[in-house]
C-alpha cells in the first residue's frame, strides 16, 4: 500500500465514521463536538494532501 493509499484510506474512514446516537443531552453534546473535531481533521487532511501534491509538482518543474 502506498503512502497515498494510506492517506486516502484514513480520509474515507474519517469521512464515513458513524457516530452513535445519544439520548442524554451531555453525551449528545460530546458527540457533536467530536463531529466538529473530525471535520477539522478531514479539512486538514485535504489541505495537507494538496500541499504535498503541489510540492511534488514544484519539484518536478511541472507547476506553473
């Protein structure tokens, strides 16, 4: 498995994570905060992979 495959796998596991439904308001709040955290991680992963792609294309002289 390549590094790119590993990052893709991580991204899809985060994106498709199934959060439990909680009846208790306090647990529900925890789940909502976890969802926000997962969104931040998901966005960070997207930005990081774009930066890697940009850096690799710059190294190859293909980025204009």
